[in-house]
């Protein structure tokens, strides 16, 4: 995205939001390698600057927290762990139900 397009989009949203609501916080969306509930994970923007030297020609948003690129293998591992934990919870629930049923059967036999 070029700075001119960024500015145009910000201006449109600012004009719409500023007249209707309070001033919205500027944040950067964080893409996590697993599912979450609720709002999108974000990090607030602390500052911004025009790039210089090797970063000449870039408009840089500086987040309040350090962000690092995630390793694709790590992301896949996190997704797999989340999927596996879901199956483990389901199996655990089934086993607890089976134990409950067996206890009822034992109690019925002992009576």
C-alpha cells in the first residue's frame, strides 16, 4: 500500500468515525497461528515515521510491543497442538461419561 492510499483510507474512516464516535485507537492486527475467541488480537501503534537510509521510501508504523515474524513450522505445530487438545478434551469427556455409566452399572449389580 502506498502512503497516498493509506492517507485516503484513513481520511475516509476518520471523517465517518469522528462525527459519530470518539477517536478510535490505531492498532496493528496480529495473526496468531491458532484460533481465538473474541475480538481480533492487536497491538497499539506507539508512533510512526518516514524511513530513511536503507528504509527510504517506507512509511513505518511502530507498535508498542516488539513483533517478530513467526516460523511457519511453529505456526503449524501450534495449530496441530490446538487440534490435538480439542480431541483430547473430547476423549476425556467420553471417558468420564463411560466411567459414570460403569459406576451406575456396578451400583445396580451390588443392590
